[in-house]
């Protein structure tokens, strides 16, 4: 997993060094748009892949593929129109393609296989884009991004072969689809809407600083999701009973270690020539990283408990709160956005923990 995340950090450094922090901010807004579009549409398929029958899984995977292909096509149509739009749509569709390919390993509870595929994809795209960035005298963000997206196009062909012979089908009834899409739409707006709002209220440089802190913290915190995923089979067999899932001690330990890693990064930045705004924001986001790691583990338990409405209402309800805080603290730049993130994520973690362990107490 950290192979892919490490390559992602090298890609970040390459973009900033060969282009500018402003270009990285623009890239960050494109990725934020992809995160707002792709994961919400993909979430019904992802959730049901872990808990439904194999026949339903194969049928729904075909629809998942067709949806990803449509988003990629829309991105291609906008390549020469708007960077944020084409990049956001193409990446959203491309990530769905890779989720299709990873879905069997995800369903079987093998995070190491899921992240191995992710690492290969990111390494390939970054290698192609970096070869361009470091070999051309005046590289452009547009061309570098096109090369970065090449693995998505290749995966569209591979997955297309996999789904041949399986008819498409909807991932559940309309109400369930609406709940699962709404849940992740709220989460995406909660996690990435602040990037777009900050870009509108400030400038690309400020967005670049804040996006860098988000990339670092989420790269580390995602270990929580992988750890929780390894309990898919036991949680499915026990109808989401927390006692069949990750032990609380391990969950808290993992969160503490993740937060410490980001805190160390912040201290290093603080004593280095890096901008103070970036360093302080990174230190604040260490708290967010610890909490997000724990909440991602709890989220896996909530999936298998079918507590879809809990996640929906939490994610949607916190969006206006976080965006209001970002707007109010916009004058503090990346530091203000980091404060808003820490405050709202503390509320989210409290709600998730109450939902998971209240059920355990009732049992």
C-alpha cells in the first residue's frame, strides 16, 4: 500500500519542482473534482461487493465498468476545453476502472492484493509523466496529466475483457442506491469541497499548501481502511458484530502511529526552509490523520452492519459545517482549512464510534 502512496508523494514533489505550487494547486482542484464525482457513484458497487452474493457481484461489476467508461469518455470530450473538468472526469472514470479490477480481491478481504494493483498503476503513470517532466525544457501540466492518465486507458481494455459474458445490473433498489451515493457524495464534499472552496476564496498557492497536507495525511490514514478490510469475511459471517472485527486496542494504536508520522513531518517542515504556513498546517493535520485512521476502520464495521443511514446523515450533515468553517477561516489560508478539518473530523469520529459500540453494548 505504501509503495503506491510513496510513489504518489514523489509525483507531488516532481510536479511542484518542475512546474510550480500554483500548477499543483490546479492539479489538486482537478483531483478534488474527481473525488467528488467518482467515489459517490462507485460506492454502491463497492459496499455491495463486500456483502452480496457472487452472482450479484458479477452482474453489478459490469454496470460499474460501463459507468467508469462513460466518465472517461466525457473527460476525453473536454480535454481541450477545461483542465479541471477533463482531468476530474477522466480520473473519476479511471479510478472506477481500477476498482472493478480490484473488486474480487476487495471482496475476498485481501487488501495486499488491492494495493499491489494500485501501486503498479500509480508507478506506471508517474513514471511516464516524470519522464516527460524531466526531459522537456518547458513541460506543461496538461501533457504531464495526459501521460499520468495512460494506465486508466489501458485498464479500460483489460476490464472490458473481464466483464464480457456478464449482463449489467443495478446495485440494489433505488432507495439504497440513493443512500449509498449520498453517503459518499457527502464524504467527498466533506473531504474535497474545502479544496475547491479554498481555491475560490484564496489562490492556487494556498490550495497547493493545503492539498499537500491532505495528500500526506490521507496517504497514511488509508492503512485504517486496509486493516478493516482484512476482517470482511468474519464481519460478513457475524452480521457486522464488532467482536468479529478489528480489536479496539489495535485500532487506537494504529491511529496514534499514523498521527505521529504526520506530526514528525510537520516538525521537519517547521525547522526547514519550507513555508511556515505549510508546516503549521501539517502539524494540525497530524490530529486529523490519527482520527481519520480510526474512523476508516470503524467505517468498515458500519458497512457490514448495513448502517448506511448513519454514514449518510453524518457525512452530509457535516459538509455545511466544515465549509462554513473554511470560509470563516479563509484569511488564515491552509492553517485555517486545517483547523476546520480537525474540528469537524472530531465530530465524525465521535458519531461513528458511538454507532459501532452502542450496537455492541446492546448485543
